[in-house]
C-alpha cells in the first residue's frame, strides 16, 4: 500500500444525550458499518420529573443542567473529540422553556437541538440498526417510547407515545397491590398504540434500545449487546410476576431499579406479540450514539 492510501480511523465525536431522566456523554466513531464506543459517562438529572412537578424546567434545574453540560463539554475537549453535539428528547420538547436550554448550551459552545418525535425516531433507528434496512426498533425511554422501522428504498416510519418506563411505573405499578391487574392494565394501554404502528410488522428482526436494565434486573446475567431474548422466555418471566401474591409483588417493587425494569418487560412482551416477533434483540447503544452513527454515514 502506497503512502497516503491507508484509510485513517475516523475522528471521535462527542455526543451529549440529554434524556428526560439521565444525561450521557458518549465518545465514539462509526465507519464501515462498525460502531466503536470509547467513553460513556452518565449523570441523573431528572428533568422529566422536574417538568411534571413545575410545568416547566425550574430555575434550579436549569442551573444543574448548565453545570452538567459544562462538565461534559470540558471532558469532551480533553478526550480529543473533534466535534461535539447535543440532543434533548421528550422532556425538552414538552417544556415551554425548553429553548432556554438550547441557549445555555450555545453559551457553553455546545450545538444542541431539541429532537422532534420524527428526529428522535430516526436516531433510534440508527442506534438499533447501524443504518441497515429491514429492522423494527423499540426505544423505551423514561418518558416516551419510539416505534420505528425502515424498508429498503423507503423513508423510516415511526410512532411515538408517552408511556415510557417512569410514566408507566407511576401510572400502573407504584400504587397497585395486584401484579396481575397492573400488568394487564398496562398491556391494555399499549394495545391501541401498537395498532397505530402496523409498519413494525414483518421486518428482519425486532431490536430493543434501552432494555438492558430489564435484562439485568429480571434475567440471568449476560452480555447485553446483541443478546437475543426469546419471546417465550420474556413471556414466562412476565407471567411469573403477574402471578405474584400481593406480598410478593410488594417485595418485587422494593428492588432497586424495578421501576426501570418491570415496565420494559411488559413492553417487550406486549409489542413482540402484537407485531409478530419471536424474540427481542438488545443493544446497549444509547440514543446519542445515533448522532455518531449519522455523522459516519453522512447525514442527508
């Protein structure tokens, strides 16, 4: 190979994923269909909960957000990333003062966008598929759930609804005494949302984004990237929980992070069944990785 013809490794990008519950700083690159993650840092901010309490992002929370972004921006510079980008999701869409956060980010030198439902779904698809066609992707965040699929030669199709794990847990599980009633009520709420997304049927595979806490909390330990959980195993675990007596259900709800795991299990079973898939494949990539993958592919 002559000098100058060797392909250089792509420069890393620093993506700041500003979720409704947690912020993530992701440093990575994407080239030739290969995603490489170099750094992942998480910080719980609880913006969605703050929004629910105040009807807007409170002044105190804005101060926390600015401090978190400043720390992430400094870390991005030290990590050698050549580009930084930030994206805010459901809570920032819903907050009447969401654009104030864009201004704060700009003052720190961070280009930030507040993702529309379509934009967030497109990024979720990239995260789940690495840009390949023929996938159906479920992104189960704290506030919203994105359903998106893409056939070859067509634009992605998506549907978004606000039954993310935090909302679902508070609505269906937190005050419930009966596991059976709670699970059945949540499944009933998911059914009409699935009916709005017939495009999720018939793809090569069903991929779950942000389901690793479900796997870690309710199944045997294992490597979660690329892990395939058969529908039969998911449904069996859910039926075990559904059959718990009140005291067993109370004990389950006392477990750490069960609010993150249990609603996602219901989503996995209900939607896999509704869309006709025999398994759910997991990825540990976060939504912000979609910005990195997009840059590697070349944003249209």
